[in-house]
C-alpha cells in the first residue's frame, strides 16, 4: 500500500495536534497544582492569623481579669505578699480552641535598675564611706553582684559595674569613679553607640554596659527589672538572693545564705505588715537601716507594679504575653504588653 504526500501531511498534522494537546494538559495540570498549593498556603496563613488574633484577644482578656484581681486586693489592705490570692497560680481555664493560663508576680520584688540613679548629693570620692557615696539601692546592687558563686566578683569590680550603671542613667558626660563610662567610651567601640543618659527602657540594655559580660548579664536577669520610674523594694516579695543584699550601711558585702534563713522563715509564717516590723527583725536590727532617711523611698511592704505572664495553647500552637500592670488605689492600667509564640 502506498501513502501519498497528502496522507503523510495529514498524519503529521494529527500527531502534532496530539502533542500540542498533551502539552496543554500538562501545563494546565502544573498550573492547577501550583495555584492549588498557593491557595492552600494562603488559606492556612489566613487561618493562622485569625487564630493568633483570637488568642491575642484571650490574652488581653487575661489582663482584664488580672486587673480585677489586683483592684479587689486593695480592699484587703495595702500589704502585698506571696501568700495572697493574686500571687497563686490559677488553674488552666478552658476556652474555645485551647487552655488559658495566667500568673501574676510582684515586679517590685526585683531590683529596679531605674532606682539606681545617683542622688543629687552623690559624692565622686572612692574614699568616702559607702553610706555616703552610694544610695541604699546602689549598695544592694553592689552586694547582689557579689552573690554569684559560679561567677565571683570582687567588691572593687562590683563598684565599677555600679558606677557604669550610674553613668548610663545620669545626664552628664563626666565618668563616675574609675568604672564609669559616658558617650566617649561607648562611641569608640565596635559597634559604636550612645548611652541614653536617662532611664533604662529594657533590661536588655544592661548587656551594653561597660564591664557587663554576657555571663554576668544572664546571672542578673532573674533579680533585676526595669520599671518606668524609681520604685521601692517590697520586703515581703523580694527574692531570697536579694535578702542577702541587706547589710550594715557601712559594708558592701552580701550576707551568707545561711544568715537569711531565719528572715525567710519569719516572712513565710507571717508577712511584714509595716517596715518597722521588718527592720526590727534580729537579723536586720543591728544594721540600724531603719534610721536612714532614705528607707521610706527604698523599701515598702506593698507594691504598685505587677507582671502578668499569660499563655493560651492548643495541640499545635502556644501564644504567650508578658504584661506590666500599674495599680494606683483601685485603678489598674496596662503599661506594657509583649506577645510571643512558643
């Protein structure tokens, strides 16, 4: 059988059409898969955004609940201690799509870095007595720096670090003592930066200071805080390590851990209802701290600032928030809020 040219052309044309059709089908299939994947990804992203947004509303609701608790607490008295209802962790609350957890803590149970600013009568004299040269809370910080057994610092080194903190806070350009540092020092580093010459806005700034190593910064984190203004230490809620930072005003050495056990036991059995009760304790009475005029602004038995740590979780996702609450009489306001994913 012979094939003429017309038949061959028709066969070739049919084969080309088939190949073209197959290419079109393959292209459409590829595009369909790609668009389908992008659609699923976009839908998943939107669903996650809606879920996170819903979780944020729950966490804001936790703040409202915490505000009610702190407002009601005022009715029981002005003394704040770790045995009160607000300090107890609430059991997880079942909410739609997850469980909500929340825990309040006293922000004034930690040493506020913004309380370490030098007083107007600060004396730049290394030979002056500690109670003259440093404020009460500066002395606490110097002693705190010497409490880390796995990172030992001498009294001299602790003083230098404290002088650097004072310079970070003050508004002048004169280095404090031999350990201080101002804009000239920080501007010559790599990278170069300028100190704020004002209040800390975050504890993380502490890592930028002269003499503060990453190792020391990590050890300080559990015991320091940054609040919008100078605050007093609450003697009812401060950590046991911070209790070691009490001593005679003439000494910059911390107390031994065993020395504060009796003070801790007394506080656990019954909170201090007044500063006079705390400074009358056998461990403290000999230091004559209560006679110092700065006691009333350095210490307290009640607090105004509180942290709320809250989180909401389901099987796949946990969203958390850390909020700073300020209480003035019966009014409670949210000062700071930071969300995070875990």
